[in-house]
C-alpha cells in the first residue's frame, strides 16, 4: 500500500503594498466587452461549477472566448482566501494500490476542492487554478495547471526561485500555449489589514511569456516559453500594480539588487511618453516619501536618488504615492 501527501499551494503577497504585478509591454490579449457583459449576466446563485460550464459552452463557440469567459468569471467572483493563507497549511493524504486508484482519488479530491471553492467564492492559488482547469475541461479547452515560484514580496528580490509558492494555468489554442493567472487577475491582498482587495484586470490572461516571466518561474522550465534563467529571475526588481497602463519601461537600474552607488547616488532612467511628475521615493524605515525631481530627455525620464548612509534595506519608487518599483539595497 502506497501513501501520498499533496500539499496545498498558497501564494503570499507583501503586507505593505498591493502587489498584483503588471508591466508596460503588450502583455495579453484584451478580453472583449461582449464576453465580459455576457458573463456578468449569469445568475448569481449557480449551484455548481458544472452548470457554469454549461452556460459558457452555450454562449461561446471558440476556445479563446471560452477560456476568456472562464477567466472573467473566476477573477470577478472568487476572492483570495486570506484566512486560509494565514492559517495552518492543509494537506491531502491518501493510500492507493494501483496507479488507476491513485488517479481516481486525486480526481475526486480535485473535484471536491473545486466545488468548495465554487460555493465559498474563496480560494488560494490552488483553488483558482484548479477551478480554471475544471471549467476548461468541461468546455473542451485544453488546459494544464503549472506550479512554481513567484516574485511578490520585497524579500523575493535577489532570491533564487527554488520554492513552490504559486500555481497558475496554461491553455492550448490552435497549437499554441498561452499563460493565464486568474489569481492575480482577481486583485491583491493588503496583509496590513489582512484583507483581499478586489481589482479585476485582464493583465494575466494570455500574457506575453517575456512579461509573465517577470513574476512567475515554473518548476518545469518547459513552461517558461522564454530563454531565461533562475539567476535572471532572482535579479529582477519587484514591480507593483501601479505600473499598469503607465507606459513605463525601466532602463536603469539594470538589476533589482543595487550593489553600487557612484558618488552615493542611484541613477534611474525610465522610458515613457507620459507626463509623469509626481514621483517620490522611500527607503526602509523612512516615515515619509521624498519627492523626486525628474528630468525629461526625449522619451526618457532620468533622475537620481541619494544613497547616503543607505547600505542595506529596500528602496521603493512611488507615483502619486502608490508603489511602482522596489529594489534591494546591498552596497
């Protein structure tokens, strides 16, 4: 008799800043308003996820639209379960004699977990990705669950991606795989208040793999879809949710870990055509942010941040008092 234990994967976000990570590149296929309106019209009290799959299969006739409708429904209706995350991790332990029995028990567990998520309207990433796959399976969309590491906290800057902290999905349409993360599409968590902050976004539906990589590193690197390494991932800064829609592209610093500050200054260069003026910065333990005097040079904003007596800790750049990018200081 063999035994197996399956751990629930939970994904943590920083306690001081909303951290749904987003970027200025062409990230994803936008989901049409028609799809969103159709999904919004579904009954609020659907008894089980199989009935929801029936609505989606009835209303959409191609795999892209079905995948999009599933993403919209989950991201709009499932809240991140902060209490479950903060509580003791649960595990699913079972025994089996044959591989067929093992597969059956795992399938039954998955279906039970997904129905619990559907009824409670709460989940951690395992629940989001599990429900997404179940709905895809029921609507004949080719989908898999991917597990791996994520960059969500200040302490993740400079850390190698060697943990299993998150789960997401990939969908295959017309022979091509597309990346999906309904957890982060739903919103984010303010752990200071221990509350989920609903903030629906299309940003993690069919995301450009080069951009998805900036905060996701799969256990199986076949799901990267880009020629990047663990070291590349560890060096990335932490990009925050306010980055979305601003048309920003960070040029300098080139690493999320700042080890040098010539003349005790950290140089920044950001590509943007937008008229961004209200930038500020703050180091670890600073009570107040300090205003930045940025200079426009063509398509770039350039500025310097003094690093006097700042040899370690974290630095965050803000726009309109909301976090944009964070760096680790190790000078």
